[in-house]
């Protein structure tokens, strides 16, 4: 891995900055793309990164809505140890995108290309129309016992990508996950976009966008308690900056 990817396993006590807003929900700004359904394709690594890039781009350009970008461009083309629907790695994907200066096409342009090439090969070129920004910097860090840094970024910059252990999520029907979701690094098996948090109630939680369709959980979302590294949510966190 390159120097722009930083792993840190330092442990500190959780502290929530007092000046942060009690509630952050980037959906209210219109910058969160619709919930996707990955189906039988193991593409959570691609969906979480591409949708987060769409959100960050909309925030940076002060737009009131997010543009759906071409996830298939990543699934079909990403190298650096990624294997399409067989699985991939969010950090390696971001590394590939930065080093290759990848500019994602819109979903509309993506569908046109797929019709021409039947989606059987990497037929995608970098976007040439519109202002679709490339990845400039990213981090891939462990923030175990430093989840306040996740809250600060969510409040001041935008959504983030996280690797999680989603083995127990098939049983999730609603509410805040507080127990029975192992946080070990070795059991990370899924990737998601964190779009906000809520500190108002007795149980503070992250607002997490999944990729199992809108019928999952709370209209496609799941709430994870803050401060316990539940589901391993703080083990491998990515912040993304665009050019």
C-alpha cells in the first residue's frame, strides 16, 4: 500500500466534542444517493465508495442533490486486488482511483456504455462531460476509541466509508444496534457509507446506509451505537477528498 493510506491502531478514550451539532443527517441536504441493492453481487466495496464520492462531490459543489455515478465502471474496471462481484477492498479501490486519476461517469452515461458493450468487459473511459472530480486524497485509518474524530468529520465535511462486520444484520428490523455485533478487525466483511449521527437520545448512534435495498432495516439504513466499535465500525474508516 502507498503512503497516502495510513493505518493506526492507537487507542484513546471516546470523547464527543461539545461544539458539534447534536444531529447530523446529510440526507436532509439532498446529497445522499438512493439506497442500492447489490443483490448477489459482492460489490459493497464499490457501492459504498462511489456513493460517498457522489455525496462529497455534491457537498463540495454546493448542490442540493447528488448525481448517481457509474458503479459498474468500478466493478468492471478496478484493479489493485479488486475482483468485481467476487469482492474487493475499499482502501485498495481508493488507491487505484487516485493513482489512475479515475473520473466516474454518470449513471446515464454508464447505461449507454453497457448497452454498447453488454457489460462484459471494462469498456468505460473517464468522464469527459461535466465536472466529475477525481480522488485527490484519502485515508484508511483505525479510529477505535477515537470515534469522536468520525463525528467531527461527519459534522464538518460529509459522509465517510467504513468496513463493518455485517454477519448479524440479516436479523435487523429497526432501532439502534447496541449488542451482539462483533467488532474484531479480522471479521470485517462488508462496506457501508455513514451519512450522519444522532446524539440527542440516551443511546447515541451512527446513521448507516447499507446496500441491501430499501426493504432492509429502516428503508435501507441501520443505526449503530456510537463509542463501542460495534460491528467493527471504527476499525477501517476512509475519509475522501476530491480534486
